[in-house]
C-alpha cells in the first residue's frame, strides 16, 4: 500500500539550483516518493534516474513513470553506489543531482519501520534491507561503544547515562520496541527548555549508525563529483549539523576554499586553480517562513548547491 503523499522540503529552491533544461539527464539520488523527480520532469523535457534502497520507492516509480513515459527510471540500491548503478544502465555522465538526506516522512510516519519515538513500533530503523536493526544495536553493543554512538551521531551529552540505563534494562528484558526505548530515555533525561523530546538525539544516532548514513553521504558526494558533467549542478538538502557539516566541508574543499581563522580577523579564503566545484550562492540556504509554518520537518532543513567545473574528479584515478 502506498503511503500518504510526501511533501519534498525546499522543492522550489532545489529546482532553481539545478536549473533543469530540455534534453538533460538528472539523478534524484534519494528518490523516496519521487517529489523532486516529478518537479524536474515538469520543469523541462529531461530524463531522470531515481535511486533508492527502500523497496517502497518502486511503487511510487510505477505511478510516476506512467505520467512521463520513457523519462523516469528508478534503480534499486544505495546512493553511495550510484556510479556503479548508473554504469550498469550505460549512464556515465549527468547534468544535475538532487540529494535529500535523512529519513523521509513516509518512513518516519510508518510505525512498522521503527524510526519514530512518537508511535510505538518494532525497533528497526533500516532504510533498506540491511541485516542489523536498531534493536540489535541496543541489545548487543557494549555499553561504552553504545555511549560513543549516541554521543557521536546524536550529539547527546547524556550519552553515558542513557547507555548505562539501556544496559541495565536489557539485563532484565530485551529492548525491542520504540516506545520501550523512548520511555527508558525519558526516565533518565529531562526534557529540554525548547521542548525537544529527550529521545530525539538517541533515535537520530541509532538511525544514522544502523544505516551508515555519514559514510554513505561521503561516498555519494564523491560519486556526484565523478558523474557530473562540466556545468552540472548538485543540490543537497540536509537536516542536522553532522550532515550539513559533511556537505559544507566537502564542497568547500572541492571549491578550493581554505579558511584562515583568526580571533580578530574575518575568515580569509584562497582559491585553488584545481577546483572541481564552484559554490552557488552565499553558503547555506534556509527554507522560508511559509514553508516552515506548513511543514515542521522543514524547520531544520539546509540547502547547499554547487556547480561542477571542467577539472577532473579528484577520485577519478
């Protein structure tokens, strides 16, 4: 069964950054429900290749492909492997790529997927068909390693306290439900002044770890550099600081920007003649007030975009 419609975050800004044109080839690297793909297909007489590891994406592809015959195909796999996936269908170069990071609304809203602490469900969190679930992690991981995961990927200051509580509970019973884990975290961590649920950061950390999301992001960015033709554009929407920092550092490095820091002087940048990307706009783009009012998920969204130069990809060798 197809889930309720998913609203892509910063859709207009992403399409504007990619500037779709007739005859061009684009990749929607995190296809999901196909929102960005649909917008690109509507904006120009172009071809779109979607990539997604979630089997549910095939259902959305079928619906969209009927409306745009011969112009949309979704490949099953992880976007970090997009160079190999596209080579398998003889696509070696593309003109633009959209990358929407993190968990989608349709995954988050389905209790059976185990991403949300707001509705009880199995403690799963797998975006694709991986072997290790979040339940496996919390029930099998050593306390110190578990604390490190929660701190690193969730930026949770109470990581050691949470890990200790998890280990104490699992000595009595297995932790298999999202509600069970969320209540445990709430019992040892107070709600923040901003009203953020105490379970938020730990659930984020487990999801990122289970799906190796930051490793996947780094692979995906390198693949984009390899695939994009000169003048091709990359638009990346992220939702938390770890993702955004990874994108920012990659694009700045590839754009040849070296920041010289000083306590008393503004940052100075020097250009590298071998830059493989040119940054578009002045850094990060945030959603407008209207979108954040209508879509709570958009509030933390950040868009970074860049254009490919003619320099060879640094990982081409």
